[in-house]
């Protein structure tokens, strides 16, 4: 497999903002890709979401509420009801995080294949820019493994921001801002990782790319986060968008290298 130690080039805020519209246009013009995008959407909506809610409330909510005071004087009854409601709200948030984690991991092989199709089309005239193709089973394992790595990096700050949100007023405001920035950053990382992972670009280089392109990641992530039902429909579209941007960077670096070679010649 072709290995790269770093990501080429820098990307602007405008490039990030345009990425969502480019991806939607790309998919609309290619119905066969659009149909494939529906597979992880259906999987997550019909299986992952109900399973997540059932697991959280069956094995966390119900056992904990069973220990809360239900009878007695009015104070204990009110305390138990308030605690039960607060627990319900917290577990809704927890369930969404668990669902997000599960959906990212389970959908990774689908999005990896979509990303590969985008690259094959964009690099049709530049086959040397494509990495060697892995066998299907190896490709699925690799995509799943890399998705788990991305999620494991994103979980600690997500949990921290979740806890911060329970601090009244100031904590809640800061948590909303941090969550928006983190979500945009992670969405950008996830979207571009499929092309990066096929070239074995290490996680450190990915993080460095995000640090060097903060405006791009915000411009990339915010339009996706603003889409209705974003948690369901965004991942496959963002995988296309990230792959298109990655192809732009690779082609730009290739053309620059060609010009330098001509000048030296």
C-alpha cells in the first residue's frame, strides 16, 4: 500500500463551505452512488438507532430508576420524579453519542467504498495517484479498524464537553460552542480519513492537517451540521465531499511536481 507521511497543501474556508454543495451535486449526477449511500442510512435508522435506545434504557435507565424512591412522603416522591426525569434527559444524550459511535463504525466500509469510487473517477487520467486496491475482506477490516481509532480519539473530548454542559449558564454556553467546533473538526477528520487511510497516512499527520486548516474544517463541518437530520444523512455525503477535496489536493501537488520537473529539465 502506498504510504504518505503527510497531507499535501492547504485548503481555504471557501473550499470547505463549497464541499457540501459539490458532494450533493456529484451524487445527484450519479444515481448509482446515491443508491449505495442509502444502505448505511437504512442500516442506522432501522437497526442501529432502535438497538441503541433499547440497550441504553433496558440496561441503564430501568435498573437505575428502580433504585430511586417512588413511595413515601411528598418530598421523596418529588425527588424521585425529578431524578428520574434528569436521568432520562442524560440518557437521551448518552444514547445519541452511543448511536453516533456505532453508526460511524458500522458505516465505515460503505463510506470507504464510496470514497474509493470518487477517487477512481477523479484520478482516471492519473492512475499512479491511486493506492493499490485491497481485497474486499482486508478493505472492510481496515476501514473498521481506522473508524474505531477515530472514535477513540473523539470520545474523551465529547464526554468532557457533555459534562461541561451540566454547569448552569456559562458551562452550557461554552459547551455548545465547543461541541460545534469539535463536531466540525471530527466530521472533517472522518470525511477525509477514508482517502488518507488507504495511503496509510498516520493519525498524527491527519491531526496536523486539521491544525493547519482550522478555517477549512469549520467551513467544511458547519454546513453539514446545519442539514436536517444531519446525524443520519451527513456521513455518506461528507465522505464524498472529503474525497473530492483530497483529490483536489493530490492533483494540485501532482501538477506542481510536474512543473518543477519540467523547470529542472
